[in-house]
C-alpha cells in the first residue's frame, strides 16, 4: 500500500454535498487538514438547484434568481399561486463550485486533488481512500457522495421510482416570458407511463430554463424529452426553433424511492447527499436538506465533536412519502387527481411547509384531508 498522506478529514466527491461541507468547515474556521477529491474541479453549469426557505437563503451571494409567484396546471385546474412566507430560489452549479473553490484557496489546510476514486474502506481507527492510480490517503473520517451505500439491497426497494428530466436554457428573439412567475408543474395529461410535467424557470423576458420532468421507473430516450419541450414551446408560447436558441442543456436522474436509511458506507465513512438519504423520496428535492446537515456536521467537527450521521426524516413524513410513492408508481390518473386537489385546496405556503417537513400534526391533517381518500386507502392497504 502506497500511503501518500494522512488527513483529519477526506471529502470524496466535489459536488453539491461535498463542497457544501467544505464551505461550512472553511467559513467556520476548522483547523484540521482536509483533502477534497474529485475527478475534476472545473466549474460547469450543467445543473440548476432550486429550493425554498422562509429565512435568509444559503449562498445568497450567488443566488441566480428569486420568485414569489408560480403557475401550476393539472387536469382542469390552472392558476397562479403566490408565496407569502416563503421565497423560491435557484443557484447554478457552475457559480456554486467556483464560489466555494475560490474560498477554499484562501485556506492552507484544504487540499484539492483531481483523481478518480477507486475504493473506500475503514477499520476502527482510520478510513482510507484509494485512487485509480493506486495511491492511498488516510483520514479519521471520510464523507463520501460518489459510491452507492455498501449495504444497499435493490430488492428491498418497493417503489424504484426516478425523477428524470431534460432541460433547455433558451434565448428567444422576442419578449416571451414573465420573469416574476415560474411554473412549478404544468402536467402533461397525455403522458404515460408515469407522471410527466413541464417546469419553467424564467430568468428574463427572453431567457428561461424549460424542463420536461418525469416520475417513472424507466428513463426515456433523449429525443422523447426534446419532443415534449419543442411541443410545449410552440403550443404555450407560440415559438418554433427559428425563434429561439438553445444556449445550455442539463439532464438529470434523481432517486425517488423507498430505500432504507443508510448513513454509513463503512465505519468512519459517512454517506452524503443522495447516497446518504438526503433526497426526499416523494419530491426529489435535496438542496435544502444537504445544507441543513452539512452545516450541522461542520459545526460538530469545528467544536471537536465526533460527526453525527444524517438523520432520517421523522416517521410520519417517511410514511407520507411511502404512500405517495405507491400512488405515483401504480396510477398516473390517481396521481394527477391528488396533485390537483393538493394545489386547489391549500395555500402555496402550506404545501411548501409540508414538503419541507416543517408542519405539525394539525397541519398534516389539513393537507391529507384535502386530497382524495381512495388512492391513499389503497396505498395504506398495500403497505400494511
């Protein structure tokens, strides 16, 4: 074994979760030696991360756009929805990575290593990272977001749903968009199998991200996403390919499944991000949950405490997620009826609080009583 160096911490993966942890450690004055490893640290605007909060947003210096008004359309219900307590924000991945790396360069105790990671392992006292070059790096703890949890058994997953999407950022020849209103969900009633909808983030009157998003088990061919985007632009905005330019594309696949909570890869190796169970199963939202955990664990390390693993959601929210996953997995029609009732019968702030797992039991009952009972009774019966 060729041991290159020893560190207090190793962060394996320079994506959202790994760099968020590095950010909070560096800004909080962590004095230990930290190694951050990824195949490349070159900034790339290949992702757009969105979140909502009632408080001052994290990384406010690089917020790309903020909204307080949304459009939703499902079956026979279409309307504008306003946020009063919350605001909706987006951050571009390239801006985020550049912002964090610029900060890390001011801290001599942070080392960046561009290498492909081959394996992770640990014993009672140390954790090790092995690169594809055969080099080994040791640390007291490793935080990793690149390898699937070692104890994950795919057969234990009842509803192996994915949220998958293709997005085009476009520049139009004319003023088309309302930059004050984003489209959170414009459902495609004709799409099957699964649930499909358009998601629109307008940045200016001539610039927007248009995404076709699907909740289903199987991915689509790329041309199927493209066809949906072209159709939407023509029928909803009256523009064809001669009237806009595609300036950027992004494609993503996010797990939406009832996987068990597996916070450890091995002893002294903690899973981060989606591999650490920080993606909410019923929505795919991850950004805010990652910020909450990485900020917390960074403070523990700064205070000289052992790091706690990410906690699972409260039981009630995990059960709500399980029921909705059952409906999404088994019936497109029932899923659309649930979404229609959810948006029609509740204030937007109430929905966002519920999805953020920030509600009390009385508020939960209001939300649950606002949607059709039959699909949830079926889901309860199948999950007894």
